[in-house]
C-alpha cells in the first residue's frame, strides 16, 4: 500500500509510475485520497481542539464553584455536554474518512521501480540473461503429459476422481521426485542462510490484506466460508505475515526465511494447450524464500535472491532465461520482478518457474512492519520474495529435457535425494 506521504509529496512521480502500468484510474483515485485526507486532517484538528477546550472547561468548573459562581459553572457544564455530542459526531466522521481512505489506498497498485520498462504484456518483457544449451531430443520424444502415462508416475484421472481437474496424484518415482526436489531446494536455502518455517496453509482475512492478495486476487483464492479462511496461493503470505504489526530489531536484519507448502489457486478462466498437464494446476508444491531488509540494501538482496534461484536451475542442468518484467506484466504489489523461465524441449517453449520480486515498502505499510533505526526513528522496511522453486514446470522440464530412448535420466544433483538415476 502506498503511503499518504508519498502520495502527497511525490504525486507526479506516482502518476508517471502508474502510467507505466497502464493503470487508468490512478489520477482519479489519487485525487480522491488526497481530498479525503484533507478532510480527515481538518476533522482531526477540529476534534483535537474541541477535546482540549472541553478539558480546559472541566477544570474551570471546580474553580467557579469554589468562587461561588454556581450559575457560570452550570452554564459551562451544559456547554461541555454539547461539546461531547459534537466530539461523538466528529469521531464518527473521522472513522468514515479513515475507512474511505483505506478502501481507496487498497485499490492503488505499487509504483514500478525506475528501471522497470513500460509495457502492456509479456511481449514487452526484457531478457537480461540466458544460460544453458537447449537439448536436442531423439526422434519420437514426448511432451510430459505423455511421459507421465508411459512411466505411470503422475495420474491426472485419479486426481479428477478424488478432487477434480488440476489436482494430480503423484505415484512411485513421480512422488519420490517431488520429495527429492523439495528437500534439495530446502537444503540449498539452508546453506544460503535461510531459516526454515513450516507455516499454516490457510490464512485469515487480515493476512490476505497484509501481503496484498486481498482485495486484488480474492477471486483467485479458495475460500473456506464457514471459518473465514483462505487457502494460501503461496508461502509468501503466511511467512511474511509472521511480521505483521512487528517492530523489528535493526540488528536482526536482513531476516531470511524459507518455507515449503502446497499452494492453491483457482486459476479461473485458464484453458488451452498452454496449460496442459503440469503447466497449470489448482494445487502444487513450492519452496518460497522471503527476505525483510533495510531499504538501502534491498536491491542488492534482490540480486542475491535472483542468483540463488539461477543457481538452483544451473545445478538441475536446465536451460533458462531471466526476464525483467515490464510494468504492465508485473503483479499488483511488486515494484520490480524478475521471472525465471526454463526451456521445455518437447513443448518447444519457455515455462515460467520462478518470480523474484522486491515490494519495497508496499507490503510493509499494510503490515505495519517497521524497525527503529540508530537515530531512534521508525521506518518501514522492504519485503522481498521468490519461488525457489515451484515444482510442476520444473518436473515437466526435467522429464522432457532428460528423456532418452532408455528412459528419463535424473539430474545428478538429485540422485542422492531420489535414490535412483533413471525413471524407466
């Protein structure tokens, strides 16, 4: 959530940034929030003055009674009673202004960082790095949705039977490959200094608002109506919300957490060949890295997190590219996002497997996540996260890129985790 100070002091900068996002409501919403804030501050000043006057008048009553001026004291009591009614009315107005202000602020997306290019869609993203060689497959190579049937390692029909489309059942070496990848990703994060967290996979409404999934992505999350809980779309939500309403000790920064969770996304309106098989699911496994840092070092940390994800892909021997997303293709909360895509040799296309983002103070302002600096002043922190990694498309690329006429060769780095070298 953008701060009022930024909206007041840097209005033109915010408007230019949101223009890069093609966010057409920006000018109207910013005008609304500034006008509402002006009324709110005027109301607060009037309320403060009225309360101060009432307190002063209350003290005078005793003095007047001691001086034998009962009539004046009674008149002052009547005035104080009237003031109490005005105070109540002003407090109700103030609550209304604050609610309206929050409602408007929740509708404003984050301002893109200066290096983020303008653009409308994925076609406007910029490739900033490529690594690895695209494998040449043997004649008769299959896409992963055929390979999983051939080797009986993932069953979509069983998933449909017990849950519905988009909920696959992993079996035998397919299940062991999933577990191997999760353990590998967690161990690599541990080596990089991340503290492992095992959070709940449901969150309350306050948590959804804290990290910005609400109200922006309400329709994309599964909702447990009777309990008012949301199934998490990513471990970012519960892990970052650990620090909601927290004043962090500056000496503990940066905070580095990692967590493995299943993730749930309704993916309403998704269909077509590009979402076939493991390419898009309603439930999938993911390891997420989260950092909380001082503003002045967050972009160095963003690079560090990106390199961590790139290192995982290189160890898995997967060809990948790193993209700087344009403003129109970024998430609502993000100030800057790098996507990592692996090349799927059988599908002959790039598959997104990770997003690494810096939200700057956008989430921290919602969360009221702050630290007291050396000068004793409170400051909002920066939050960052990244997929390290999401499993479905990684599995798809491993199966497709490593297939041979003999079977599917497991990347060497995973063999100690799987206990086998081939799926055959």
